[in-house]
């Protein structure tokens, strides 16, 4: 293999990886948008965690003790 072929392969690999990473990023952004729109998660509450991080502050999501018991039984 000569150097020109190696450079050509590197170029195509770089372009394809950038393309794949871009598609993945847009899919993740769409997933976050769709989750918040459908009401599954409210990510604005999670963004306030950086500001409200004292031990006395309210929880972002309250824990459900019944769900915790089910998870412990499954293990």
C-alpha cells in the first residue's frame, strides 16, 4: 500500500466518523426533546441541580419506596 491510498482511507474514515457522530448527536437531541414534550421527563428540573445543590434543598424527584422494594426483590 502506498502513502496516497493510506491518506485516502484516513480521509474517508474521518468523514464517515464525523457523519455517524453527527447523526447520533441529532438522534440524542431529538430523544431529549421528545421525552420532555411527551412528559416523560422534565429536564428543566435537572438543570436547576447545579444551582440548588445544598443538602437542605428539595429533591428533583421523590423516591418511591414501593418501587425500591420491587427492585430489591428482583435482585
